């Protein structure tokens, strides 16, 4: 029987197959890193003593994370990276108990967490931190990944409780999302 690695026989070991194998391994590793980041975030959120605040934070971060993965996938972007940005995007506000400048300060916090956890390369860290830095600027249109995070945040704000009125600054973005997703 012919020897093989990961289903690729030695005879088929060319550059193309090596790249496929590396991609597969990277994907496996990236599936684990979201879980690892969530473990860190869960631990931080569990420090919030007030039940309603803690519960609200968990529901929002996981809700935005799911929406971000779906939007990213639909637009051909990396859902894993989008989910990671979402898990971190409001963490500063929850930890500080204030939304003052939370996007900019949140980007700094995200950078320190990501450099501690070593789950992302430099480019990915920059992508996540920039999306967090810009996520509160809902009226501006920024890079593709920035837009995924803003849109995911808006989806959760507008659809988590349909009885709540939609904020003026989120109306146009929400309408655009409804058109994009046929809702
Ligand atoms: Fe948010």
C-alpha cells in the first residue's frame, strides 16, 4: 500500500498539494483560535458582577460574532477573523463600564489581548483592531472588514429585540442590509 500524508500520496507531493495541505492545516488551526479567544473573553465577561449587564454583554458579543461570520462569508471575507473582531469589539466598554471613546480604546485593548494570546499574525491583528477602531462610525463607509463589523453590530442592535425602535444613525445601514439579505 502506498504511503501517504493526509490523503496525499508521496508520488503526488508537488507544490500544489503542499499548498493545499498547508491551507488545510491553517484552517484547522484557525478554527481553534476563535474558541481560544472566546475562552479569554468569557473569562473577562464573568468578572462583571451585575447579572443583567453580564448577560447583556455575552448576548451582544456572541450575537454580533454570529452575524459577522454570516456577513463575512456572504461577502467572500474571512468569517473567522470577522468573528474574532466581533468578540472583542465592545469588551473595553464592558470592562470600563463606559462607552466613552470605547471604539478607539477598545482597539487598543484588542491589540494587547491579541498580542498576549498570539492567535493572529501582524496583518490579521491590524485588520481586527482597525475594524474595532472604526466600528462606532456607522455613517462612514470604510474597508470591507470594517463594514462587516459595523453591519453585524447594527444587525444585532436592530434585530435582537424587534420591538425597539431603530436608531437614526443605523437606519440607512439596516435598510441596506435588509436589501442585501433579502429580508
Ligand atoms: Fe456593539
